[in-house]
């Protein structure tokens, strides 16, 4: 059976690849944003899997634990803190991106990137 850390690394890689595919090749803006969210969650899973310690304990020093045993057996807490921060930032940027999509839809009447890019002269990018 596959090791749990290896399985999460493969899953993180799959999420990142699916997200990159969606962000590049799909025409719908909302689906592109969902693809970017997949990339973000894949990176979060990758960071968490780096802090995984098989048979490890929660990184809280409890009474009765020696410091040397705690250091060798606890999970690494820094990735957990980084991912928690990343989730908060990701949720707020996701909300801002969806608000911008609403404005683009009201202005152009479509969620297609091709249709929106045809109206580049409306955005001040006259060439």
C-alpha cells in the first residue's frame, strides 16, 4: 500500500495540474477562477504533506512529555500555520475575483474571455 505522504503528494500534483489546465485552456472566467483555486489547494496540500510525520503527535507540549521525545515525534507546526494563513488569503482573493467577474459580466454580457478580449478598446487598451 502507498505511504500516506506519497499519496497526498500525488494528489497535490494532480490538483495543481488540473488547475493549470483549467486556467490556461478553459474559456469561461468562473471556471478559470476555480482552476486557480485548485492550484491554491494543491499547493496547500503539498505544504501540509511536507509537515507530516508518520506516527507523530500534535505539536503541543503536554505535561509528562520530555522535550527530546516531543521534538522527534511531533508534527512540524510551521506548515500548518502557513496553510491556515493561505486559506484566509485565498478566500478573500476568491471573493474579490468573483466580484470582478460580476462587473465584467454586467459590462460585456458574457463570461467568455474571447468576447471580453474583443472589447479591449472599451478598457482603454487601444492599439
